[in-house]
């Protein structure tokens, strides 16, 4: 119950000594702490018997407690408004990063964290539900002031887009805003030449047979990664999660599935047809594989070879060392993603249309796929070669006189 004491100067000193989780504010007077809450305000006027406190008039109590009560009420109103508006951007973005750590590479997590810091530097923390394009304009303005390249700015924007998509899926925001990226010059994808690819395959096969015995298994797994990337264009995470029972040689399909430990980037399962060279490679691998092997990247005992917090980064580091040994460094070829780029550009060169390549690559937007299509001239020639007067006349239901 509340109690009152007299200070040395004769002024009443009040303290609400009830321990409650509903405490809204902590106030200090001299060296004495007082807790005052809205629920305790009326009780602070009375003694243990419910009678007014002796020696203190109600006016004295009101004069002392009313300002504290109004401050607590204002704070309660702010908290209720904040709760109604949902979580703050900083808290929601931290939850998003924490959830993404289970399915995203370490480099991607660092990009999300950098985008969060830049956004909060450009905008004061606010309820996520109050996000507007004005916040987006502030975000872009800050990135431009840093003289970042357009492609780098778009990375930050894509990180913000991924966060808002996550929030929308969890109904933290009512509408998904459309964020526009900045205009960036088109960059031609850097891919390995035929001689580069042959040199890399020979190096991996040689190391798998005659390399350091402690690492021969790793070199052999590197060859598997290369073949699957070239044959199906799978991402690193998709190859890491691949099991042998997902490779159907009878149907010539690689089935990428969603599991508790792995989520596909496009959030849907897919089946990718296998080319002939990959089918032959997998048949040989299955014949020579240990009986205990379960994973495509198996350690030989039924366990994934690459584990830990960021196994995808370990694969990239391993291929970066191979590239350095072969003299590929400094040419802009990405160690692992370059395999996907080679897969897409080779399909386009051989006549596959952009929509089919998009479905095989798993891109949500065909403009992303267009970045892999280096030279449109061969495709244009193939398209024009399909035209003839005879075919055009038949399509119109008339016979051509030419």
C-alpha cells in the first residue's frame, strides 16, 4: 500500500511501493526513487484504511502527483499508439535478418544489415506500418550522397524490397509498396571460355586423383558442384541441399525441394531437365559412390561435406582458390555464380528463348534473365530466318503469287 513521509524541508514525500509490471515511469526526487502509475494514482491519496492521508490536504496531493500522472498518461498513450501501429522498423528488420540467417548466405546477411543501417541513418526509427515513399526518397538521397555506383544503390534497394516483402507476408504492412531502382548501365556477364572451362575440369580431376590425400574428397566434390552448375544452373544453396534421391536418372530430372533447413529463393519447388553429359556424370558417380552416401555433396559417410554457419561461402572460397591458381582472377568471373551465367548464355546461344531460360534459372523477373543474354544478334538472325513469303501467305489464308 502507499505510504507518506515527511522530508527534511517539511514537504510531503510519496512513494508507491507496489511491485507491478504495469509501471509506466520512474521518477526521482532528491535521492529517493518513486514509482507512480495511473492505477496507483487514486490509491496514493489514501492511507491503509482508505482514509485521506493525515496532515496532507487533497490539494497538496494533487499538486504533487498530478504532473506525474499526466506524464504517465501521455507515455501510456504513446505506447498504445505504437502498439496499434505495429513494430518499429529497427525491431522488425532485426527479426527479418534473424529469420534470413537460416536460409541466406553470409554475404547476403551482411547486405541486409548494411541496408538497415543506411535506412535508419536516412530516416528516424518509425512504426513499420507508417512506411511511405517519402522514407524511400530519403534512403535513396543518402545513398546518392555517398557517391555509390548505381548497381550498389540497387543492391541496397533490393535489400529493402526483400525486407518489405517479408513484412507483407507476415501482415506487418497492409500494402506492398513498389520500389523503383535507379537506372544503371548494363553490365555484360563475365563467363569462362571453352579453354577456361576445360582447364578447370582438368585441374579438379587431377587434384581429385593425385592431390593432397587430405583434400581429395573436397576436390572431387568441387567437380560435382561444377557439373551440376553447368548442367542445371542451380544455385549454391540448391546444390548444397541436393540429395541423391532427388536426382531421377530415369526421367532425367533434378528435383529441388523445400525442406525445414532449406528454402528455395523463388519459394517454389522445381524440376530441372538434365543434359546428357550430366546424366552420364551422375551415373558414373552413383556407381563409384560409397553405400552410405545420401547427399550430392556427401563426405562419404552420409553427412554433408560442407556444414557450419555459411557453407555456401566455403564453396565460393574454394573455387576462388582454383581460379587464382589458373590465372582467372581479376577478370570479373564469379567463382560459383559464373557457372549459372555460363549455363544461361550457352542456352541462349543455342537458341533457347528468354522465357524458358527464366524458368530454368528461377528468376522472378525476366529483366534479371535479360542480364545474362550477352549477344542478341544470333537470336535475331534465328528469328528472322523463320520468316518466308510462303509461310506468311499461308498464315493469312492466301496463296502468295511471288
